[in-house]
């Protein structure tokens, strides 16, 4: 695996959540820089050195409501 994708969402209570696609990795943080560091740590803990992805891709999901 060369790449791991995370869906990043704003948490209703504030901060951000991150969920990996295809892996059971989830973390949350108050700020985006803090979330990035927690993601690196979570990926290091989840994978052995020889199986660890080289790239972590963050896909920001933002819900917007438009009124007509």
C-alpha cells in the first residue's frame, strides 16, 4: 500500500475527526495541525514499518446547506 486516505470532517462539538478508508483507524483533534500529528502517530502504530503507506491523503468533507 502506497497511500492511505482519510476523510476529515468538522465535529459538531468542535474540532475535527478523521476516519481511514479501508482501515480501522479513527482519531480526532481540536485543530488541523494537531490532527495531522495524531494521524501520523496512528498510522505508525497501526502498520509495521514494511507495510506502512508512504503517503497519507486527507480528503476534507464539508457539509453545506443552501436555502432557496
